[in-house]
């Protein structure tokens, strides 16, 4: 590593400006590398996914009508995979059917065409678009209905030869390749997003991966818009953000898991209606559990979307991996191409043996964790090296980020928290600070994990008094039984 890179890395720990500068330099190097390796198309596709999400997020935040949101999602879907066109079907819950909400002009038909429509369309160019705009389908009907019922994405190399395609051969569906993905809000299906082209070559696995990622986040956005309607709000920003907050709460665990070796508690207190913080508990194999806490540098809907993406990527990489550093490295490599230059994510991720025999942590630029030792009554700061997700593409990140085992005796307590706790300010602009955290932590720790969460939240609330909360507050406490 050259001297100037080392200097930039050292600045990351203490200066946000240096972090952004290093990040910008890293992006330039990565862009050149991708070009030389011939991977420019894949990188461009990942960037297009984030660009579409940014446009959709801005549309929600700006109170745009539903029709505009549907159009932006459909056009964006076609753009991401360079398809001829795309179509969006949404579930009408009262009628129990999937209704076409927007279809781009050049999208090939993806549903069975009646013979009379085929015959009329041969002489009347307006027949087919009119039929597609007005024809609803039932869940489970055809390929589109099957994707909705199964809530599973599909790469369809040839529509006519799909086992669920119920139409006959016709001039308008000769060689249709398509990507289809369900739109979901939590466990509830909202509809189906599809992109298609008339071609003999199927879409690639990477195109399916990017399309599914786009559909997942668009489902989040559409769920937000639908919740907005149900609440009776009239597309005002405050109502959109309030419902986005409710959707975001779905992503947080309902309660901490119960294990034989650990007692756990957690809490998230957003400063605004949507939060850039999150925490999560992830099963790792049959004998371990992963514990994550993260803070996105950014505000509003874009930060909330990045939070959802971080959670999804971390969960998908943590299922069978006992190394926190390896999981964080995978998260960074997946998210780095899609994060704007003014955004990054700090994460702490620990892997615990269910029986309490081990606890290992990895830290990606996050606030250092604290441990209260029952034997001494003292609080220790755990030093774990690492830089934030989104600062470096991978090589520097993975060289710096390490697994750090934390020995825990019976009664010892680990505290993970976001900087909304120590950086909370009172009316005199004084910060709550780490020393106050240590003092309150030491007093509450003998009483268990829930007691630590409650004590710190109450102390911060009392400290800021009538001042507005300046940042999101998230706490995770782990006590060895």
C-alpha cells in the first residue's frame, strides 16, 4: 500500500471529509478497473438500479401521484435490464385480481391472447394495447399470476414454452424472453413487475439478480404509497414519511431471540419518521446467531432504502458464515457500487454461539462497543479495526476489517449503540458523551439487558429535555447468562 493511501485510511477514523475524499478516490480507481476488466456493463446495471430507486424515492418524498410512481417504476425496470418494455400489475384486493397499472409502449404481451384479439390486432394497431391495458388476471393464472402466487422471481427464456403459459402461437409472441418478480410489502404480495423483449437470447442471471433487487425495493416504495392511501392522506410529504416509518418498523425484529447462553434486548428510536438506523438478529446455522446494528449516513427515503438493502444483503450472506468480517466484506462488495458518494454505512456485526461459549465481532467503522465486567464492575471499550461500508470497493476494507473475539464471563454485558446516543445534545449544545454512557451502563448492567436499554433511553431523553432528538437512537444489549 502506498504512503498516500495509508494516510487517507488513517484519516477515516477521525474526519468525515477525509472519508468522503477517500471514497471518491476509491470510486475513480474502481471505475478504471471495471473498464479494464470488461465489466462496465455489470457496473452500469447496478448503478441504474440505484438511480431508479433514487428517482422513485424522490417521487414519493415529493408527493407525486400514483400514476407517476407506476410509470417511473415500469420505465426504470425496462432501463435496468435494457428490455424493450415492462409492465406493472398490482393486486386489487377487493376484486381479487391483478390489474395492469402501467405498460410501456413496446412491451411484448405476457398474457394469453384470445384468438379474436389476435385477428383484430393484425389489422388494427390499437387493439392489442387496449386489451392489455384493460385485461386483469387472477392470481395463479398464466406466468404472471404464477409469479404472484408463488412470490418467487422467474427468468423466462421463452414465454410460449413456459409450462404456465396458456396461450396459442401467434405473431405477437414468437420469441418473448422475460424477467418477472413479485412486489411485496412484508409478507403481503402487492403485484408483479415484469420486463420483456422479443429475442431468442434469454436474460442473464445477473440481470435477474438486479431486476429482483429493484423489484424488492419498489415493493417497499409501493407499500409505502398504498399505506398512504389507506390512511386517507392526500399525497402530502408528512403522511408519506409516517407510513414509510411504519413499513420500516416491519424490518425490525419483533423481539430478541431466546438462547440458552445469552439474554438480549434492543430498541430503535427514530429521530424522524423514517430512520437510517437498524438492528437485526439472524440465525446462523443451527448453533449460532448473528447480531447486527447499523447506521446509514444520510436522511429521508434514500437512506431508508439503503437501510433495507443493507439488511437484505447482510441476511443473505450471514446464514452459514461464522466470520463477522467475512459477512461485512460481502455486504461492502455488494453495496459499494450502488451507494451515492455522499452516503456510507457503519455496521457492527457479532456472531454468538447459542450456548454462550463464544462471541466474535466485526466492526465496519461503527461506534466501538462497550463491555461491563461483572467481576470488576468496570466498563471496557472494545477496539475492533474497520472502515465504513461504501468507502472502499473491497481490498482495503477486507484488509482492515478483522474478527475480534470477546471473552465473556457469566454476568458480563456487551453494549452496541449508534452515535445518536453519545452525540445527543441538550439546550446548551453539550453532548451526552461516552463517559455518561459508561456511567449509566455500569449502574444498570447488573440488572440485565432490558434494564440497560431502558436506563440509557431514559437518560438521553432526560438529558435533551425539550430539545428535538437530533439523530436516530439504536441500542442492542447482550448479557451472558
